[in-house]
C-alpha cells in the first residue's frame, strides 16, 4: 500500500527567516525615482522557485485522492506532493527546469520603467548565481549559454510587462514557465476544418480538447490551461499566459464563461491521459478563459499550458512601504 503523503509546508515565519531582505525592510514610495526593486524581486524569485501556491497544492491532493490508491496515477501525484515538501523544506527549486521568467509589474505614476527593468534583470542574474534559477537562456541558433539568464541579443529575457495604474502601491507578479509545458501550447485560427471547429464557443471547446489530447503527458500534466478567445496572434498568447495567474477555484467574473470553464475541466478529466500521461482521471487542474477583441476577419484561440508545478507569486509593496508575498 502506498504511503499517502501529506503536504507539510514550512511556516511563513520560517520562510521569512530565510529572506534576503534585511529585517524590517520597507520601500520608500514617496520618492519613486530612487526606489530599488532588486532585493524584493530577488526574494520573490527565491520563494517562487521553491514554494508552490496553496491552491495548486490543494488541487493536486484532491486529484490524487480521486485516483485508485496504488495506481500509477495515484503514485505519480503522491510523488509530486512529496517533491513539494522537499523543495519547500530545503529551499530548492521545485523542478530542474526553472523556466522562462515572466514578470507583470503594476505601478503608480512616477516609477521609471527603464530603471525598474534594470533592477529586475539584476535580480534575475543574482537569482541565477544563487541557483534559485537554472540558466535557461541560450542563443537561438548556436545554443550558447551565457549562464546568467540574460538575452544575449536584446532584452527579451526575462520578459517584463509594465502597466501604470492609479493605485499608490506596486505589484510585481512572476511566473516561471517551463519549456515542456510551453512546447505544447497551441494557437488555432477558426474556422478549423481539421477539428471541425467553427467560430463559436463549441469551436473553442474543440480547440481546448484537441490541444490537451495532442499534449498527452508531455506538458507535465495535470496541467492548468490559460485560454484567450480573440485578440491577434501576439496579444492572444500574452493574455493566455496572464490568466494562468488566477488562483484555481476562483470564479470567472463572467457567469457563462465560469460555467464553460468548469464544464471543459470535467471533460478533460474524462480523457484518461492522467498525470504525466500515465492514465487516470486527473488530466487538468483547471481551465481559465478570457474573451478579447478581435478583427472581424480573424478568430484566434490561443492556449497556454502550465505544468503541475505552476510556479507563480505576487510581490506587493503597500503605500507605506510594507512588503508581502501572495
């Protein structure tokens, strides 16, 4: 009989005791011109690489408990929970592939995006040196690796999206997107006669199912799917990744879309693909969908697949400078 591993994360106090931030560190948001995000972003990366969000852990445990005890699906999900405990306790990466590093920065007026990007890049360099991140950035043709996760041609990696907002605080969200799950993402142009998908919600459903069937276990299932309906080829893919930041179990604000997400998730879990493609009833942990604008001549469905090790976290710097991680 297989041992049923219980998630046993270290306390928030223990996590904080290992922080790279000095005790009592606060940001001075009264002068955004001198604000340095390097250390808080480094701490964000340290936590994100080793500590899985609680909603993802809960979904994995729920999936494991729904599998037949002793089956390959049960044992695989059980090992994932064991991996979660080990990575958290030892502050080591959850997966050897620490992925493409993608940031979303929301900030008040006055913050220099040029300076903030330099600071974020410096934090990524330091995180790589500290082995929080594996050096994953290579020249496209030669495969040459500079060893610091910096794009050798421009500043394309890490990926940083900026958005100015009216709030007095700063949020820095990060996602570590593994190469395996990135490889099984897909974009469809509807109508698509090969899968019988028209320009409607039924067609979108066929796209999602087709993408997961083609992925099998190669995306390190059970996966989380981000789906953008509409947009162009670029904005659709960008949105499909951003919606993965939404916590599992939270409702889509559009009731019809919320029902659709739940229905498609149930359907995906009848495919028999299971964790890592070994079979079972846990193929998808969730599906998040958002509708966008589109040109009348175009109808794209962009699908980003996130592996079970869905590493994401948000750094929040409040108006009085206090730091929190969510």
